[in-house]
C-alpha cells in the first residue's frame, strides 16, 4: 500500500475527537475532576509555521488537590524536512500510533533501537499488551485505538518493544547520557520536557546542539510537547529551534 494511503488511514483515526470516559490519559484522577473529557486534535500535514497552540483541554489531572487542565496543540502535525519525517504532537502516547504508521509505510524497518530523549523513561507497564494479528502485525486502526484508549503518557514504550517495533530503548535523560555516543540507524523520540525549568541543570544550548545532532542521524522523528510537564509556549519555541538543523 502506498505511503499516502497509510497516511489517509492515520488521518481517519486522528480526525479530532473527545475522550469522555476514564480511558487512556483521561483515566488520571477521573473521579476527582470536574473536567471529565479531553480532546485529541486532528492530524494534518504541514510545516513549521503551522505549529500552533490549541484551545482545547488535552490533559487533566489532580495534583496535590488542585485540578490542572492543560491545552495542547491546535493540530498534530506531520512534516518533511531534509528528507526526514517528523510527527509533532502533544501527549506522548500518540507516538505509538505514529511508530506503527512508520513501520507499516516502510519509513523504517522493525527492530531498530529507539533513542528516547526525555526527563522520564515512560516505561511503566500497561494494563494490557496488544497482540499482533495472524500476519504478525497490528493494523493502524488497532494501534490508534490502543494508543488513545488504553495507553497513557507513561506506558507507551514497553508495548512497542513487545511487538518488536524496536529492539531496545536508549534513554537520554541526564548529563552523562547526553555525553554518550549513539550510532545510527535509530528512530528518535523527543519529549520537549527535557527543556523544562527543572532540567536546566543541563545547559539548554548544549541539549539543543546534541538533539539536533541526533536528528541528523535519524530518518523518522517523533516529538511530544507534553502539556502536563512543560508550558506549551516554551515547548513550541523549543520545537521550532530543534527544527533549525
């Protein structure tokens, strides 16, 4: 199937919709919150100028007795730059859907390492693992449903490892990790919360330089703006800077 057709399937899944039951990211503190639904923005093709903050709540959580309702992106974005494919989105669990797309469309082969740049490992256990079909694969529709209604921002990597999408996860979350060498090929996954204020003990300019280096070594890149963990105005500023490679 041509890559274009796979992308149309992906857009059908990401048409813009609400999750109004305790599923996926909406399960966090569901019974304690007044805000009982979150939004998943539509996916579109675009370019850097199309990155824009949204006005819909995409993540809601009660933290120390205070309900926090966070807006994400206006649209999730797929863009091409220097022969590389980028998916940019808000909540990090969407990466699972886009990895499945990358695998189905032939953008990268199964079994590459995942280079995961993030202040969190995102390696929590999911409640359920997704089982492949008779041909040893999952469909894009299965991947999207699973990503949105079962996975959350903290548990989406182990299922990708279990399905053989990646051979291993290499975590870049500290000064020492940034100093290591990571040989291509790999799929690159970036959480912009690595630039959150609490991570400023690692020089932001150094992180920017290193991540641009990682981008040059990857053909397929996913970037999460993580509204719960970093202000979205800062997140978008960082994304735009990362794409100036």
